[in-house]
């Protein structure tokens, strides 16, 4: 029985014991004799026993009601609790078709992934302000990136000069483009003539665009 119900039981007892009904008042002394030698009706011991019986019955009913309420509340809480869900982590790399560019690699949020042609295998040359415009695709240190089923190629990692772990695909460090604000954007394609979306396996081996390169923001590297 919870605290609220206990309080209700005590209040009920006090109310009944303080009732002005004479039959609920326990006599403080033996009943007085009337002028005819009989006990006064208001002080009969039988009346007190009846009152006590009524009081105990009422308290039992209140106790039972409170216990039922407590059990009901517990059941309600259990039935509405949300069970913990278990699910697999989404793959770090996937494939998607981006307009005229075709099938390319994308990150877990669907954004296009790029490579820099001036990078050498296993080494990133995009640091400082370049890395702010072209954020490297990274994973926590000590973990390996994952790819969706059917995506062939070699996934690995390298340690950048700032100590972070960057994902590589077939030896090429991967980047996103900060101006790609939606999953459909491929605005980094051809920037400076050195930035290109990474083609998905089976979509052709050519990784460089044959279209006119996008004008770089400054210099020849798009940063």
C-alpha cells in the first residue's frame, strides 16, 4: 500500500473516531444507571462493539481498494515501458546514383564521397583550411569502416597528421564536400580539376570527370 493510501486510511479512522454519533464514542467510564436501574442506551457496550466492527470493515475495504490501485498502476507502468531495441549500425559506405555523374560511393547519410587526385596511396595531402572545406571521412581510432553488401573494393584506414583516423577506399583517402548540403548534391565534382566523386564498382573505372571542372574557390585545390 502506497503512502497516499496509508494517509487515506489514517484520515478515515480519525474521521470515524471523531464522529459526533454517540454510538461511535468509546465510553470512558462504566455506563451510568438510569433512575429505573437500567443502563443508558447511548452508553451500551453493545453499541461500541457495533461501531468498532463498522470501523474495521471500512478500513479493510479502503486497504483492499488501495492495494488494487497500486497493482493496477504497476501493471500500467510495465505495459507502457519501451523495450530496448537492438539494431545493426548502418554501414559507413554505400552506393547511390547521382544524376549525370552516375553511381558513386556515399557516406551513411547519403552524401557523396570524393577523392583528391594529388593524394598518394595511403597519404592525405588535404589539411588545414582544405580539410575544413573537404572534411575527411573518419572513424573512431581502432575501428574499421564497414560497407553495404555487394560493395567490392578494399576498405582501410590511415592516420592523419592531426591524429584522426581517415577511411580509404582502394588506397584513396575519402572526403565529403561541405557545400553538399543534401544527399542529392554532387557539387564537388571536378572542383579545381582535382576533386572527383568516387565511382562505385561496376560503374566504370574512370574516376575523373570529362565535363568542365567546377571553378575552385581559391587556388587549384578548391580551398
